[in-house]
């Protein structure tokens, strides 16, 4: 119950909400003080007075206007498109999380040949969903260069796909999206991650494992560095 209340609180208590609340509160408070001291009208008791009607009408319009302004001001932070890159930094280990997953493409056809063209962004090349009002809008899309298709064979590596999931979550965390929910992952992604946690990190798995229903309790697990490192360092 407390986890649910915390989730609601984090979703509502955004920068946009806080700034809007402060501006509207101060404006309403100062306006009421001016009306009370200069026009001798208490807008709380004399609610049908002309000044009170003007006060409430103006404050209603002003509140809506501030909401629209805050939406525009915070739009660059709330609507973000992120990508999980396939190219590691120099010296990055492709399977330990020290860099991104795949090495840079090697030119073929001789010394003067051009390197292969980068993949066109699309459903299978790494662009994920966007953030709106602090919440993920649709499941992430993760680069799957080896066509693992979120299927793991016992004894095989989880990489590079699990590392790419971690890097997309890194981008979301940098954008302020630190809450996980059922909207973040597709059913295939959720299966892939949950089965990995069940085998390799049972403590985390027990925290999110379903009880009375088949729904994974992602609200018990935040998008924190420890969780992303578990995915990044998968064998």
C-alpha cells in the first residue's frame, strides 16, 4: 500500500506541479491581501461581491494559463527520445558493462573502402519510447543486433541484449525517469529480465515476484544504478 502511495506521490509531485503551485498560491495570496486592505472585501465571506467574483474568475483563468506555460517550459525535459548505442568507447569490454556492446564496424574491401552505413533507426535498432510528464509513454525499444529476441538458452550469454536494456534505462534515469512500471517493458522484455533475476539475483526477484496475480511488482523496484548494473553485468 505504501509503495502504491509513494508511486502516486512521485508521479504527481513533479517540477511542473511544484512551480505551478508556488506561483498560483503566491499570486492568490497577494491578490486577496490587496483586495482585503484596499477594497475592504473578504473574498472568503463576501463571495457574491463583485470583487470576489472578479477574483475567482481571474484566478481560474490565471491557474490554467500558468499550467500551459509550465507545460511549455518543461517540455524539453518531459519529452525525450533516447537511444541505446551499439558502439563502445575505446577500451570498453563488450560483455562486462565497461563500455557499450558491439565494437565499431570494420571497413571491408581494402584500405580505401567506406565503412558500412549505420543502421536506420526503427523498431529493432534502438530507439525507445518517450517520456511525457515524467512517465514512460509506451515500452522501450532496445537494439538487438544478434537477434536474441529476448530468448535465453541455458548456458548462453545474455549479452549484448541485456546490456542494451541497461543502457536504455541509463538514459531514462538521466532524464529523471526513476520509476519502473508495467508500461516500461514489453511482455517479452519483462519475461527476459524476470527470468534472469530469478536465476541470478533471487533477492531482487522476490521483491518484484507476483503474489495473487501474474502482475510483476515493478513499483517495488526503482530504476536505480544497482538494478541497471545487475542487467549490465549479466553473464
